């Protein structure tokens, strides 16, 4: 058993005690009543487990975030067609930016927990998402993200390395990416004007995930599909922290099959149609976000996992996600910019 002493800093005693309790929940320890100005923590975890949890806690905790436990936001859920037909969205936008669809809209105000301070265990295989501090040399110059060739030749390598390390996979194949720069009033009608998606969704259904492997890996697909594979998006803010319209992710543990609405994405010919999950509301859904997520942090967003198809595996199959307007965001916060890289992960 390891015993550590934490001296009181500029935080007052009650704030420091609250912070200590939050850290304790993350790294398995208990607080011994303070003597004078010292807070004594007894660490109960093994050194190896402690090190892993401290790494995660370092990402989630910061003095400025100690009291930021949660926020609220209006998330846009979907209502399935009343006639029982399959949901669809026509990707061909009209001049007004609207898209033809038979899906209804259901805005719901929900609590959204701050990952930095939550005591709930999270992880790619636990909740379907995770957040890590992974500084990016490429991202230090935001103008690099104006160069598509450099993104694919340099940034993709950084993301591939981060995913291999995070998952223990043997191979990562990146098939595309999307950059979003929020500009109020702009119509999201072409790849250069992509706006944050303010609708709860999952990028790929099970069928779409398998089709992605066959589409991009060709002759290798059959062999790769003999083993476990995942489809994971890796999301990072660009240029500045994503305080404006942050990304919310839903814990897979709170999602039921009935909530997932397989939705056809109708693309203009000759592109093949796609399939995504729209999501119906259920009050049991648990939502999370990272307050003021920085350019040195990345979020892993699982869209599919063959292990998650096994009902007794306990492995998360996916995580719904959406942009949302945080009412606590300062009015002068810079508009959100982000990049999302979509990856096939093979074991």
C-alpha cells in the first residue's frame, strides 16, 4: 500500500477536499481525516493499476475543471416514420440546405456529464468512447489542416499510431476524414462547408461497417473479417479548445436496440447508398462531454465492433454522438473547428 501526502494549494480547503475525493474515485483510494494543512490519501490499488488510472485521471482532471461536474443541452433525437417505412435521408441538399427525409425531430433537454470529473468508468470497450491526451506535432500549426495531402500523409500516421496503442490492434486502415468549421448561417451543402452535426446518430450500422471493409480492402476483406474488427472515429479540436458546440457521446450501457433506427443515406449516383443509425430518445440515456476539450486531446468514438455483437461479451458495440449548444459556453468563445478521422481497426 502506497501513502501519499498532498499539500494544500491555492484552492481553499473545501474545494481541495472535493478535488481529493474526485481523484480518489478515479484511482481507488480513501481520504484520511486531515491534520493541520495536509490531506493524506491511502492508495489501495496496485502500482501497475494505479499508474494506468493516474494516466486517465490526468486527462480528466484539472484545477479549473474541479467544480464542472455537468451541463445541460438540447439534443436532437429522431422519431421514426409513422407509417412504419424505413427511415431515410437524401444527402442531396436543397438550396435552403434542408434534406428530404421521413424522420421526425424530437428535441430533448438532457444532463450531460463532464468526463473530466466523472467517477463513472469509461473506455472504448466499456462505454464505447474514451478521451486521451495525445499531443500532435501536426496540429500545432492549424494551417496544416488546409492541406488535404499533408493531412493524409502526416496526420493520418499520428492517428494510426494512437489507435494501435489504445486498442492493441494489429492494423488500422483510415478511409476518410471530415473537417468541420462552424459558421452560423452557412448551409452545409458541400465538403468545404461541413458544420457540426446537431443530431444524435451513429455513423455506421452493422451492415455498413462490413460493407466499408469490403469496399476499401478489396481482396483482403475476407481474410480480415475472420477476426475481430472495429470502426472507430478519432475526433480532435483544431486551432483552439472546443468550448463552442462541443461533442456529446452516449454511453452504450444506456442504449437499447429499440433506440437504434437503421436509416438509409441516399447519395447521388454513382455513389452507393449508405446506412447510419438515427437514435430515438429514451430517458435512461447517459450523456458525456469534455469541457473545453483542447487540441492536445482526442476522443475515440466507436461506431462498430464485432465483439459487441456477442451478447455475453460485455463489450460496447457503439456510441451515439452529436454536437450540442452548451448554455455555459462564454458568448465570446471562438467558433468550433474539428477534425474527425474514420478508421477500420483490425485484430
